[in-house]
């Protein structure tokens, strides 16, 4: 019962965060928020470094996920690169300054109810 309750908390927290992103965040912050969420989720299961992770999606996949056009995704990625918030090469995203990206995206990972690997204190 506790596991089901926990799963419900995570689902509801994620839903609320995505609704805010889609309804109130501009595309650049919405995309930055997605990158932050993926970084934290992948770090939790050991599939991301402190500042990078594999990202095998296409711009069309991102457009579908964020509810944007492919052209808008391309322009937004160029903006994020231009601000040195992300680098995306060879299907890998590198974040030069993770803290700065999280501030830019207004990202607070608490809604995910996750713990970093090896972190028993949170």
C-alpha cells in the first residue's frame, strides 16, 4: 500500500509540474526544465554523470513531448546553446553549469520524490 501511495505522489507531482511548464513557462525554460528533470531522474538510477547524459531523441521527439513545432524546438535549442546553458553533441547533452540551468528553468526536483543513488538521508 505504501508503494502505491508513493507512486501516486510521484505521478501527481510530475503531472502538476508538467501542467505548469506547458501552461506558464516559455519554451526555453520548458525545455531547460525537461533537461533538468531528465538529468535528475537519470542520476538517480546511475545513468547520468554530474553534468551530462545520453540523449538519443530527435528534435521531432522533443517537439512532440513539449507540444512545440520542430522549428520552435530548433530555435529554442539554439537559444539555450547561445546562452551556454546546454551543449548537445553526438546524442549526449552536457550542461556546463547545472546550478545555473536549474535556476534558469526554475527547477526544484522535490516533486519527483527521488533520492540520489547512495543517499539514504533524503
